[in-house]
């Protein structure tokens, strides 16, 4: 066997074995001696694309398109154009260049009078989803699926079906949307799709499920993704960088925070050059993990996320709330909520809104958010969505001294998070259950709940939460623990001798709201006057 043929045989073997970086080197060596066939060029392009060698992938895909167009293989030419579109838009964020390839392929298909245009419908549908026109996207993807089936093109069918499932979920049809995603996942799980299609669609399906709080499916598919990634020797580039993000989300949900952090940090590094479209997501998730662990670099991560086009909320608002800056938290989150109209875009923000409204004493607004969550849960009736709703109902009931009602709701929420094997979320609810038990006079029950939550927080490395629970367990500041952050702010100002009007001006509140806070403080501290409340604040170090 001569050296040229040896390079080609070796390249094919590496490609089949998923040793993509080595496949690229061998394909390049073979091509230097004798130009490769278009089939080998396509394998080379895929190898380069999945390991993040984007310049190389684009150059080889361009040759594939030109050869297919010259041979009038319209379906295969449009497939090459699709992957060129994908490389430019997802790896580079080059929207105009990406659109140019789609237009060039469309012109080719029209000139040849070809009906092989299924691959070109996917970018059109992607644009429709981006602007919220989910019905048009669903129709385009349905047609793309039909064309893919007619061609026997499993990658096209799987990609179109996955995206159609996402569009259908966005339209508010949970059952139909999940059925489409299930159908697509069968092809992924049986390895019927190419590696680059597999990586992209795993992430698309898992992300779509997380967006509608279908955590059980997202978890199941994330486990399958993790198994698949574990068999691969290469995990770099925009395609596998996105997979790493979802693998890290699963790790965080399951409580393996150290691995999740390492995975996200690596993804941020991998996506720094080619992968701008998904780098923001990696930085946001890293910021969230740092926030939960009380680590430095939270703001830096959220700033990077924003620079790459990813929203920094609700994580930034919750971070500001933890710093005692309730005004900044509320302002930032309300601004983002005002920009989001669709339920599927809002529900991830709403739990934080409940926390912030309760912290600022705006219980009526918190109840409005609960009402919105109730409506969303009718559209997306998932276990996680019900857990979120029960937790919000319980928090509001607790703030209104409807303690027994709060306890029932909170226990339902904890049971549901426990069912989803989400230890952090379960422990968060456990803290509120402990507070409710304490308000009902069941100190033993409160201590048991708080100790269980503390053990979870310490195991996870959730330092801010663990510190808060230790205070609740210490026996000190027992009454202060039931005050909201806003009530604590008001108490500090009472201790300085300020009037309600002065407190209202300092905290940008109405006097009526301050009066309600003062009344709540006197009740919760079990004192009769502002003077007694001020003395309590001084004794417990609030001044």
C-alpha cells in the first residue's frame, strides 16, 4: 500500500473511531498528494467541525458544496450549505455570511428546478423561532421532516424533528412537543445520526426541556449524553462545548458541584474563540454556580455572559439581593420581565421575582407572580413546574403568617424536588419548612429540618446558605430569622430613630408600605413599640 493510500485508509479509520483530530491530519496528508473525493471531504469536514477546527471545516465544506453543485447533487449541496451556515452562525456568530450560504444554495436549487431543499428550511425555521414566530417555524420544520424522510436522510429528519418539537413547546403544546423530542431522541440514542448532528441535537432537546421545566426528561437525556461523551476522545469546539454546558447543568442539579464547575470553566475556555453563540450560556451557568458557592468572580462571569449576548438574569438579581441591594435586584429583574412576553420565556425569571418582591415587602406583587405561575403550570404541567409553584405559594403564605397553609405547600414542593433528585432545591425548601415549624412552636421539628438542610448545603459547598442556616440553628437572632431582608433594613433604620417618612424616602417606598413593614416587625419580634424594636436591633448587632 503506497503512502497516499495509507493516509486515506488511516483517516477513514480515525473518523469512524471518533478520533477526529487525527482524522483531520491524515485526510489533509492524503489530500495534499491526491485531491480527495467529495465523500472523503465530507468526513474530513465533519471531523474538523466537531473538534472546533472551524477555519479548516469551512474550507473543506466549501469544496464539498462546489463539487456537489457542479455534479448537480442538489440535496447533498444543500446539506453542505446547511453545515456551512451552522459553522458560521454557531461557531463564529457571523449571521450575514451564514445567510449568504443558505441563499446561494436556494438559488442553486431554484435554477435546477429541484425539490431537494429540505436542509434550507431549517435555517429559515431557526430565524422564525428567533423572532417568536413559532407557528411558521413548526410548518417549515414539518415540511423539512417530510423531505428528509423522502430522501432517507436521518440527520435532516432528526434535526427538523427536534427543532419542530422546540417550536411546538413554545406554542404551548407540551404533550405534542415532547412527543416530537422523544421521536428525535430515539434516533440519537440508537446512534443513527452523525456525530455533529448528535451533539447539536442532544443539546437542543435537553435545552428545550429545561426551558419548559421538564426536568425529568432533561435529566434522563443528560445522563445519556454524559455516557456518550464519556466514550469520545475529543470534547473541544463549539459543538461539544455546548454539550459540556448541559452536562454541567445535570451535575449541578444532581449535587456534583465541583465537577460542574470544572466542566463549565473548560467550556468557557473552549468557546472563547469559536463558539460565541453559546459561550454566554457557559459563563452564565458558571456565574450561577459561583453565586451558590459564595465564590469570587460572580460579577465577572455575568459580565462575560452579557458580552456574549446571554441574559444575566435572574442570577444577577438574586446576587444583588444576597448583598442587601434589594432595589438593584428588583430594578434589574423587572426590566427583563418587561422585555419578555411569552410564558416559556418568563417562567425561569418568576421564582426570583417572588423572592425579591417578598424581600421588599411587595406581597401583592408576589401574589400576582404566583397567579402567573399558576397559569403557566396549566400549559406546562411538569413536576418541576409544580414544585416551583408550590414553593412560591408557600413563601407567600409564610410572609402573610398563614403558616399551616405555607407548611403544606412547602412540603409538596420538597417532595417534588426530592423526586427529581435535586438536593439543593430540596434543602432550600427545607429551610422554609424549618422556619414554618418554628413559627408554629415546633422547635424540635424546626431543628430537624434545618440540620438536614445544613448537611446538604455543607456537602454541596453552598456556603451562603450554610451560613444562614447556622445562624438559624445557633439560637441567636431567632426572631430576626423570620424577618424579610426588607424588614431587616427597616428595623435598622428604626434603630437610628428615623420616622416612617424618612425611612420611606431612604428606601424608595411609600409611607403606607413602611407602616406595614413596621407592623410586621413588631408582630414578628413580639414587641409592643418602635422603641422596643430599636432596642432589640441594638442588642442583636443590627446598628
